[in-house]
C-alpha cells in the first residue's frame, strides 16, 4: 500500500534567498515542509498562506510572510515550488516528497 503524502519525507531540492538570515530560512523551510505535506494530500495545484496563521510563526520570527505554493508535475513526478515574501525579504524553495 502506498504511503500517504503526509508521512513521506520532505526533500528540499533548491533554495534562493534575499534578505533572509540562516535562522529565518531554517524556520521558513520548516513551514514550507508542513504546507507542502498538507497540500499534497489534496487535489490543489496552488495554495496561498499567510505565515501568521501558523501556530509557531510568532515565536520563530516568521510572521507576516506570504507563501505561495504550486504543484508542478515534471516527468510524472510532483515537485513543489514555494515563494515566501515579506517586504524586501524573499525565499524561493523547490521541494518534493519521497
């Protein structure tokens, strides 16, 4: 029986950041993985989030970012492209589930 997407391992394929420090990036990647796993269990091809809606965002200094998440199918495999933005700060992430 195939494993549900929520329990698969998240793999970060690539990141590009602007104006984001290492700690912020690590925290945003955790939010990306959570959002990717949650959205992967649905038929949605695109989702939008405000990180302020995540329970841990305030304590992790991740409030106020907008996250757009898109499902891309390349050669029959699903990839996820995420873009966080807050004022001059941006983080672009590509990930997948294994």
